C-alpha cells in the first residue's frame, strides 16, 4: 500500500510540480531564505510578486515562516 501511494505521488509530481532549474535548493535555513529573497528582487520575482499582489516585505515574512517549518523548528508547536 505504501509503495503504491509513493509511486502515485511520484507520478503526480512529475505531471504537476515541474519547476525551473533555478529553484533554490535547501542547504540551510539562512541560505534558502537569502536565495528566495534574492530571487524576489529579480525581474521575474518582482513580476511574480506583482501578479500575486504581494509586497516584498510580506513575501519575506512568509518565506521566513516557511523556512522555520521546513527546518523542523516549529515541530514542538504540533506535539
């Protein structure tokens, strides 16, 4: 059952989750935050923020929260 679900999820990812090669990789929380915020300051990033009606400051706050959860620091909140 678990193998089938994993394969189904992998197939879904291949179809729906394609991202450009320039997506920041997770090396550390600090590096990821800096990379994503640097992307937001590119022409492509500014256009994406405008399209989503997000200010750079709000985007940076969201990025920091996402990084906190991704790094496992917020796990204690859910126990």
